[in-house]
């Protein structure tokens, strides 16, 4: 177990990005890209639902969610019962209370089957999880969620 935690820590360090948020997965060699991203997004929403109660929480996206992961994340959050205000939405009402700011990063170690998902809530609380692509081409968690407050 200690080796797995050490490996996860090292991998998270390797995944450092210059950009604040976004999806940085290269789809050229990944045949199950949208399937894997949907699975990772659903997994992230399951973890969010443990920490932030659906139907009582509203999230305001800090980025456009036009990529596979972002679209799946928004769809899964709404299906779970969250109110989600998408970035740049003109449907915001002035009287509506502000939600919790939410952003995400999805990235990978170049030319490998290792991926990381980071979901940041309220600009300082983050959830991270590392995934690995198995021989069947699907992604599986390579460790537990880590939470930074």
C-alpha cells in the first residue's frame, strides 16, 4: 500500500501543468478516449457527491466544458442533482446566489497509460486521482482520491 501511495505521489508530481485548467489528453493513440473520459467524469461526480450534497449545492464552472470530459462532467453532475452554471452562460440571473467555483484538469504522462484528474472547488480545495489504462483499453483507478483543503 505504501508503494502505491508513493507511486501516486510521484505521478501527481510528474503531471504538473503550466495552464490553470483544461483537458490535455492526446486522443491520437487512444481508441476509447470518450469512453474513458466519461468514466473518469462519473467517478469524479461520485466523489463530489460524498463531499458536497446534490440538490443543495450549485457549482459555477470557471472554464468552457466543450471537451469530452467536461461535457460528461456537466451531464453527470446534473443527473446527480447538482445545479451547474456553465462558463459564459447568459442564463445567469442577477438574483441567483453564487455557486461554488469549479474547475478541472485532465492530463497524462506523455506516451503512457497514466492519467490524472484534478477537480478544484472554491479555488483552493482539490480532489486528485490517478488512472491507468489496462490491456482492454479502458481506464481504471490506480489509487484513491486525494483531497487538499
